[in-house]
C-alpha cells in the first residue's frame, strides 16, 4: 500500500482542458473519491494515475516513486472499470489468474491467492464459468476479484457500481468500503453520485471543469463548502442558493432576495455582509436551515406553498424565496399543505452561507 | 382458412420459391458437371441429355496429362491457384490485422484520409490498376512470379479485409486492452493476448473472403504471367479456346474441379462465416 501524490497534472484535448492542474495528496490506506458532474475530468484523472493516458504536465508519485513516465504495468496499481472489462474468452478463474500469470507468480501461490480472493467475494462457485454466463452483480465481483488478487499499491475504480440496479448498488457500496478497510488499501474511487461519495470516502475531491473545487472530508464539504459549486453539489436535496443583494436601510445592512427584504439578527451574518466584496451575493441555506414557524413569529418571512413532497420519513415543501425555488423540510411529517397556502419561515442564521456572486467563493 | 392452413400455405409458397432459386443457381453447375463426363460427340446432341449415356473420364485424363506441350497441366494450374490464394490470404491478414486495429484504436494525422483511400479503392474497377501495376511489376522484375501476383492481389483483398476487421475491433471495448495493460501486458502484448483471440471469427471471415477473391481472379493473373507453368486455373481455363478449336470437355472438367475447393471450403465454415459477418456488423 502507498500514498499517492498528484502534482499539478494537466491533460489537454485540443482546446479542452480535460484536467486542468489537479493536485492531491492521498494518504496511505485512505479512501478518496473523485466526484463531479459528467465531463469534469474524473475518468481522465484516474486514467492518468493508471498510466493509460500520458500527462501534458505535472507529476504523479506513488509511494516515493515518480511514476509519470512508467507503463501501466509497472505502476503497481489495479483498476476496476465501469463495464468491468472481463476477458470474455477466459473463464472466471483465468480472469483472476491473468494478472498473476503476467507477473510470473508461481502457480501454487497464484492459486492460493485466487482461492482467497474468490472466498472474500463469494464467487467460488463461479470460477469455471465464462463472464457471459454471469449476472451484472457477479461480473462486478469478478472484476473486484481480479483487482485484489494482485495486492497492488493502489486501487483505482471508475464508477464500478453504475451498471447495477439501485438495491445492489447500495449493497456493493458497503462491501467495497468493507473490503477497502479489510485489505488496508489505498483506494481512489470515481463516481458522479455524491451520496456514494459521502457514504464511502475518507476524503472527497469535488471536481468541476477539470479542476478540484475542494478536497476534504465529507463533513467538511457538507458544512464548510468553499464555493457555490461544492455547496450545490454535495448534499441531498442540494443546498438552496438564493441570489441576493446587500442593501442599507435605516443605517443597517439587509439582504434583499427578490420581493423579500430580510434583516439579519445575528452579528455573524452582519460580519459576513461586511466582508462581501460587492453588493451582489448568493445566500446558501440547506433545507434544514429554513424552519416553518407559527404565523406572525418575529423575524419570519412569508411565502406560499408551491408543492409538498412526502417521501415517508421526511416531507419536503417547495416554495419560492426571492424568485428562487427552494426546498425545505417540514417539521411535521404529516404536513400536507396545498398550492398557495401561506408559509412563515424562520432562517437559522448560524447555518446561513454567503457566497460572492462573481467568483462563487464562500465569504468566511 | 384456419390459422394452421394459412401457415402451411405460406410455408409451401416460400419453399417453392427457394427451390426455384436454388435450381436457377445450380443449373449451370450441374450442366457443367454433366458435360465434363460426356464424350465430345454427345455434348452437342439435341435434345440435350442431363445424364451422359456413355460416361467417360477422357476429359479429366486429358487435362491432367495434356498432349500439347504448350498447354500446362491442370495439376500445375491447381497448385499455382492454391499456393497464390493461400499466400495472398496469409499476407492480407498479416497486413490487415494491425492496419485495421490502428484504424479502430489510434488517432493519428491523416487517419481519415488513409481510411478513405483504403475504402476508396473499391470505387474504381480493378482493370484501371492493371497497366500501372504491370509497369511497376516490370520495374521490380516481378512479372511472371508468384510474388508479383500475390502483391498485386493486395489491391483488392486488403480494403475488404481491413474494413471487415475494423468492424470487429470497433465492437470490442477499449477497456479490455486497458485492463490488460494494467494487469501486466505491454500494449502489443494486450493486443496479441486479449484482442486477437476475440477476432478469430473475424479473421476467418476476412480470410475466407480473401481466399475466394484470389482464387477466382482472372485479369491480373492473365496479364502478369507469361509461361504456362505460372498460370492459375482461371487463366488456364481460357486456353481451352484457341482460334481454331474449343475444347468444351476439357473446359468443363477443369471448371468443375476448379469450383470444388470453394464449395467445400464454404460448406465447412458457412455457419461460422455468417455468424462472423453479422457479429462484425452489429456492435454490442
Ligand atoms: N479522447 C478524448 N478526446 C477528446 N476529448 C476527450 C477525450 N476523452 C475525454 N475528453 C474530454 O475531456 C473531458 C473530461 O472527460 P472525462 O471522461 O474525464 O469526464 P468524466 O468526469 O469521467 O465524465 P463522466 O462522468 O461522463 O464519465 C470531457 O470534456 C471530454 O469530452
Ligand atoms: Mg468517466
């Protein structure tokens, strides 16, 4: 096992900066996830670490070695692909044996390792089948098996769960996490599903447009997003991001969101407003930071119900705040308001975020 | 009419049409076989007979042991055809395999133009290439040699083989080579160990097709060979007609023997061949 360092790596496709100066220091035995929307450069980054794509700039270190110029086979990595990439003409056993055979590991050791891996993944009964004769979930296990027999320094996984149905995905998510801890492996995992990222990772790198927007623990990303992009990407439902203007009325600063002019009560928010570079900002509020209160409560704002979405354990209410559709959680799960019902909302100012409208950066 | 009856009627009509088509295709072949066993006088009796009254092997004897010195014997033609077709197939596959892989997997400057040129070859009749090829072979000293013919045959066998194999490679996910390279192969190793085995049916399809094309070729073989000892069967067949004589018996006997290997080859791998063609066409 080993640590992995990406030092300002760059990949260009013509004018497209697919990976635009990514730097990450990944610790030994750490589970790191690259997450971001489609086309943000996750796969490209992973393939660069694997050596399948050449670097246009920067360096990659695995352990203490600079591997930037090495072939994939010499980097001591294993990879699981989204479509599994099992060798269709080989049996499951031969699929697992292949990486060992290529590395000239003697037969008895190789067989032991294959047996151990197939036991860990419970695929012992499948060893003599061809990949075509397996279900998606079984193929997935074999692909994991082919990675773990090698006992590599780093595991790379590119959306390994996206071809599975929802239920199996949740189950395999737990298994992969468990496997990583059992093997004490350094794991770099790619997904576009932020829930997968949140539940599995020690740390998450949120990517957009070829750049790392923020690298931190799930808690950090959720509670202290660096910028609007991270705030809107992490969390389900996503954070409500309301365009606002800082205005001065009667000697004190207020937030104007569409028709609503909101007078913050706490010193914290006033501090944030004072730090803002311009008057245009974005107010960030998680669904739980906006509470439904009794009509007429001091400091509350008035809106109307747009829709109510019961999900079972939580009931979400959609409403317009300053022309922006926002999602809030109702304190009463049984709440069933109808279109146009009046709502009184209180903002939890301790959990209010302000972002600069121009740069998108969090104002701290 | 019940549903069952309608089905039966439908089947009858379909089979009748199929049999008719088969007869249409087979008739010349059967007539050829029949004529090759008739004596020279029986060949022209009217009304024509399908079954020879006095079957004879004289024409077969004649083509294997010709009396005239100037004409080669059938076994020489047969060997030439077999050897040239076989070597053409091998060479075409050796060239087409990496070429089609490169067209399928790599991006390089001029790739589209090169691929267009390969396919574009099919837009011109082969005869257009005859004179330039003849001059070229003369310069190289390859007139009247096996090498000359085999290389000339690349002009029409390669485009199809490359196109066919590229379809196969396109259908194989690139992740397979990537997985192989991570598992310890070089790029070339991954190609040989993981990709080539998957194209076995594609290579069979391309190979059989190349063989048959080369086997049937006449124009190049006629112009690029000089001596009787270099003739292939199609060229040899033409020599059964001279200004004064036409030897129908010899022609039919030779033509019959000429078609046998192709028919046998096709019968053996027919199912494989069809599977291969459709597999290449339909991408997973
Ligand atoms: N071979 C290529 N040629 C040209 N552009 C490419 C190539 N591969 C990727 N790109 C571009 O690079 C960018 C990043 O692609 P990448 O595959 O890394 O995205 P991703 O984050 O993995 O997305 P997804 O979630 O859809 O898999 C995209 O804009 C893509 O169009
Ligand atoms: Mg991807």
